[in-house]
C-alpha cells in the first residue's frame, strides 16, 4: 500500500490493478482517515484516468451485494453530483415520472455529499425504509414500476467513506464511481455529468461494456438537463447539442430549480412536481430529463413524443401514483 500512496503523492497515475488494490484497502479499513482525505484531495486536483476508474469499479463490484433484476430491463437515472448547484432532486423526480409512464426503473442513490438533499434523503423523508430484500424490490417494481437501491447497503465501500466525503463536502472520485456501480447493472442508464471531459470518460467505459446509455451535460455546469442553457446529449447513437427552446420547454433561470437550504425544502419541491403543483420551470426540468430517459428505451420515438409521454405521466397522476405505491410498499 505504501508504494501506491507514494505514487499518488508524486502525482502519478495508478494502474488498473493498483486502483483495485487501493479501494480494497480503503474498504478493509487499512487506510487511515487522514490518508483517505489526502487521496481524495489528490484526485480532486487532477483528472482520473480510465484505468483508475475501471480498477476502482472492479473492486466495488467484487464486494457488492448482487440481486438479479435483469428480467425487468430497467433504467437508472442518475447524476454524478458534485456540480455545486444544489438543485432539488431532479433525477429522482424524473425516475418517478418514467415509472409513472410504465417503464421499469431501478434507481441507485445515496445521501447528499455535496448538496442539501441526495436521493436517499428525499426517500427517507417520505418514510421509506431502505432494503436489500429481493422480494420487496420485485414487488416495488411490479406494482410501482420502480425500486430504490440505497448505495451503502449494496456497496460497503461507499458506506466506509461516507463520513469523509460528507466532512469534505466537495466532489470526489466516488462521484465518478457512483453511476457505474449500480449493483443490478440495469439495461439502460441516463447519466448526468458536471463537465465534458467526464462525458468522454463515461462514453469510453459504457461503450467498452456495451451499455445502452445517454450522457447529459448542461454547458453551464449542471450534471443534468437544467434548461438554463444549451445542453449536450451523448448516446449509443452519437451526440447532439440542444437548446431548451427547440424542445418547446423554454429557457429558465438558475434560481428556478434551486433546492433550497434544507432537505424539507427540496422534498417539498420534489413532491409538488409529482402532484402537478410545482412551477412551470420546476416541472419542465423534470420532464426534460424524463423524456430523454424514455427516448433511451424507446429509441424509435422522437424527443417530442417522449416529452408528451413524460408530461402525460404527471398530468394523469401516474407519477404520483407510482410514488405513493412505492412509499406504501417500502415503508
């Protein structure tokens, strides 16, 4: 382990095997918190390589709690976090909109490390009890079209580093890893990233793993489609730069999607979107993210058709019914 730490301190990149060895040591408790903070800081000060990501991912997946839900051919909608924008829980709300439209969703999430409310915060405040029970997860998918996987229950490494990540309150390489370690390895993934260099990294990894994916990035730094400006979508079918106006949803302001100063504020907005009581801007940003997730599954449909499906999920109360049934099953 000492040679790995020295290599990092000299600002050298790790090999795939060294990265796997390092993360295994972290989870085993062989890396003191002071050293872990230093390691995280080093990766904050430089980019992470493909080999490092793959090595870290291998270690996490080797130690995961695996549950087979492959027969559902589900989608995960997730952001890396770390964009510093503190929006409300947009990807989680979009997940319920997609589920409300009848598409299976297996959402992998965690507590907020760099924002007030992560997806697990939002779920917990609804009375949800996180579980690894396969029967409960399957019932949730069958009746609500969505299951929620609280990351620390399925990946011990994420639980081991949670206190350090929270105390640092900045994005870390665990933000990069989070979307890659959904323990059920869903069929589809819509991923939001906070910069374009990361989108290229994920594109390479997804293509290597033959994943059906869409990577979204708002050019002003959001790790989701924010509608605050132009955004890029990269998928198996190429890449395209969009303007909010061409979707018929309009450009919005940053303050329109701010999540507030508390978990309660963020969850209030989240619930209002699914109830159909949110502002037009809050609703539209969720619709946009849900629509591109739907198009990933329904690749022959136009984005206009997918927007209509997402709108219909909210207007018909399908998204709200999905949320309510999900809470009933998981409480």
